[in-house]
C-alpha cells in the first residue's frame, strides 16, 4: 500500500473521505473480520506507542488491560478536552484529519470490544466539532461504523460530547464524569478507567493524537512505526510553538529530534532573533531547561534525565530579559485557578505557592522563603485525586535550581 498516512506532512485543510481512502485510509476497518482484537493489540504493543496526552503510558498495554476485563460493556473515549495553555495539536488534528481519528477509534474500539465510543471535544472548538461531525456522517454512510462493520459481526456507535473549557475537565476521570452528565471532578484512582470507567465499566481513554497513530500502525505495522523516533519513544509527536517564535504553529517531528531543530529550523528562532534565556519543553508542568540544553533529543527519557518532561509537546521559550519569576507566577496562578478544589491538599498547595511567589515578587525573597517552595511541594506530592497537585512543582523547583538570583530579595 502506497500513499502517505504518516507522518502526516504538511496539513492543507480538511481531508474528506475520498482523499483519506485514496491514501489507504480505512484499509484495516474494511477488512475488520480478518483481524482479531488480539492481533490489533499485539501490533500496537509491538509499536511501542505511548500516550500523547501527557503521561506517556504505553497504549498497547492500556488496550490489553481494557480488553481483558470481564465486565461488559466496554467503552472508548477520545480525549479532545485540550485546555493546556498553548496546546493546539488536537484541534489541528480534528479540524484537518478527522477520518484519521475515526479510523483509529474504530480499530481501538474493536480491539477492546467496545460497543460505544465517545468523542469528547473542547466546546470552544467549533471548526473541529464541525469537521468531526461531517466525517462521522461520511464514515457511517460508507459503513465504517454502525451495525456489523464490514461483515465482521462487530457493531459500534459513535457519539460526540462537548467538553467544558476548564483544564481539569481534560483529566481522564473528570472527562468520564462529564460524559455521565456530572461536574468535571476527577475521581480517586485506583480504580483506573480500564477496569472501572464510564458508568463503572471498563473504558479506554486516549488522547486525540494517540488515537491518530493507531490506524497507520495497524495498516503499516509496528516496525514501520519504529522507523521513526527512538527505541523507548517510537514514532512522531506533534509539538506546539507559541507566538514568541518567528513561526508559531504545530510541528510533527520524530521523537528524539534535537530541541534545537524544533526551535530554529521549524520555529525560526525567537522573534527578532532574540537570545533564549530558558525553555519549558513540556508545558507549564515541566522543568526549565537552559540554552545549553538545545541539543537534547525531544523524547521522554532524555527530557526526564535533564530534569524536565515532554508533556503533551507545548514548548515555551523565554527571552533574555524575561522574568522567570513572572512566568512562574502565571503558571502558579493558572494551577490555583484550575484546581477543582475538591482535594484540600491541592487547594492549599496551589494557593500557598501563589502566596510565596507574591512575597518573592514583592522583594521579600530569602533562603528561608526559597526553602518553603520545596517543602510545600514535597509535603503535598501525590495527595490529590489527580496529578494537578504535582504539576506546579517542576517549573518552580527547576527555577530555584537554575535561577536562584530571581528568588533573592531586593
Ligand atoms: C489536570 C489534567 C488535565 C488533563 N487534560 C488532558 C487533556 O486535555 N487531554 C488529554 O488527552 N489528556 C489530558 N490529561 C491526561 C489524561 O488524564 C489522560 O492521561 C490521557 O487522556 C490519557 O490518554 P493517553 O494515554 O492517550 O495519553 C490531563 C490530566 C490532568 C491531570
């Protein structure tokens, strides 16, 4: 089979059903009866695909855990909540390549033997919602979902659900609550959604970008997927660059590509050719890197070893002259506002970090105050239902290490 399913290349507008099919789209779905659920899971496991929603959990393992749960029915949820500041990749995928997503969702649903899949999409994403709606209609008319898909005996219903636009609504169990008609409040884990998810039943929750990788992997094989990226982080990932760059936008690159390539070749460097002061390579919950880290490969392990993380690929760059402290204040404020408030430790921690940063901003910084950050973060670590409580820590602790002068009093 020729035709490029992946990497996605330059995205040029909405891809309709015919264009998608002409490059091999829905190939596996049209022959669904030739595959067993275990065949699909084995291929995804061999591919080494890791979740693109931030945590990097092995996708094949999640599929296997869901399939093996005896409770029925099973469900699939596409997580398109995307409220991380600066992240656009899921919107771009939904707006432009909705059939690539549906293809992956149908294969994932078959793999876990789900009878219903929910497409949970940020309610501000009007164009994305429209593109997915159209694709759903086209795919149904073509017989790719509904009753007895391609004569396989497998039937699937696909339903769209609007996601509220607050950050925590993208957390997987909060998304399940919303789909059940409740407030977006994370659940205590365990149990994890794979065993007790939607309506208490085994559920596979995956990020939009993760699901966009499934169909090409099934159609082209694990080895092909592994020809991109590194051994531990195979495939490509979509990175989002912000307005501080000459060429902001989303860029799909093989994992392991040097950070320098993303910032200089793709992003064209900082606007006006300004020098870089610091980089947050994985969004507001990642640790800061310095300009001498520019040759680091963008993959899960390399960034973790450098004291940071890849998150969902939002790369933010600070210019010489920018205040790291001001950036930390924006980040801490964000997490304090977005904390849903149901876990006292999260409420307390996020507000306390804002209060401490305010003191530093007012010139009251000293060694004792700086030490407080580490203490507050360590005390609260893991004490929430979801991992929002762990998110403000890495940028603050890395800044204390790399920019100690910004924490000293006037
Ligand atoms: C506060 C918070 C917000 C999150 N927001 C999103 C989101 O908008 N989209 C997403 O895919 N994952 C989000 N996640 C991660 C999900 O909980 C979950 O790990 C992810 O959907 C799993 O998909 P994956 O395995 O394909 O990465 C969020 C997590 C937390 C703690």
